[in-house]
C-alpha cells in the first residue's frame, strides 16, 4: 500500500479515484484524468514507493496535466490559489 503524507502530517492511502476526481475538476475529460492517474500509480508501483508527500504527488500531477492541456493546468493552479490557498508549481519547486 502507498501512503500519501498530507500537508498537515496526516497519512492516508493513495487512492487512484481521488487523483481522477481532482483532475476532473480542472475541466479535463474522464479519459485524460484516468490516464494521468494510471501513469502516476504505475510510476509509484514500479519504483516500489511506500509513501509520497501530497506536495510531490501534486507536482507530478501538474507536470502531466500541463503536457495534456495548458488550460486544465492553469485551472488547477487557479483553484488551488483561490480555494485552497496553496502554492503554485513554481513555489512547489523550492
């Protein structure tokens, strides 16, 4: 099982469907959302990752989303800034 370490330190299991739902909120279609979630899940399993921070997970989702569609990527950033008050991808790199 892969655990996601949340920003507040809590841990929860990695759930493929949560990644899909988050991507759908950007305006992406279901096929793209599933594709990105599968890529990430596959990468984590292939590397035998046992835990990942939410920050690292978000960074990877954003990288893949940006390759698919710049508008969806921007929608994620806008949502995080407006609703969740999170940092942008550039700030995540620091």
